[in-house]
């Protein structure tokens, strides 16, 4: 992968992080009553059932953490911000480079998320799909290393 592709991917991932930050706070238009101004259902957090304890919500964090550990990502932390279509996501470092790991409810959501970056020049070859996870390193030279660690 060329240096240009690595820089492009880093720029796209930085842009997506900025866009995700905007997803965490509702816009003034989204707070006005009316169906046309309602935020999409995917961007609204679902209420926690009364009989579900906070501990019952931990498997996503453990799953993300397990993948991060398996790949060798250090300093991994789950984000409190929402990523469109993702159940959860977080970021850490692999050999000094940022790596984002996303978890999805199903493979259709995972694949749709990956496809959404194609218009920005980021293809499925720039990420690693593994079960319900998508691993997106800033340094695409790490793709083969990530795949090998997941295959162990």
C-alpha cells in the first residue's frame, strides 16, 4: 500500500471521528417536534430495560476489548460516542498507530458501514472484517499483521 493511501486513510478516519463527535449531540433541528425533524432511529439510543443491569451491557465492551487484545492493540478504550450502524466502537494503538475497532449487530450492518467509506477512497481492503467486527488501522500496512493475529 502506498504512502498516499496511508495518508488518505488516516485523513478519512480523522474525518469520520469528527463526524462521529457531531453525532453525539442533537442538532437544534432534531429537537423540534415533528416526524420530519426526528433523528433517524439508528442515532437514538435505546432505553435500558428496567430489569437489565449495567453489567448486562458489558459484553460489547468485553468483546471489543477481547478483539483489541487478540490483535495487540494497546491503550484500547471504548468510545461513548455513537458510530452510525455500529453497536459499539473504540480506539487504541498498534505499534504507535491508531486502530479503531467497531462492533455490529450483524454482518449486513458491518458491510454497509465499510461500504459507506468507498466514496472517500477507502475500500474493504483498507479494513479487516472479522465476525461482527471491523478493524480499521490508520496504517494500512498493518492489515496483514491484524489478519494473522485474528487467525491464531
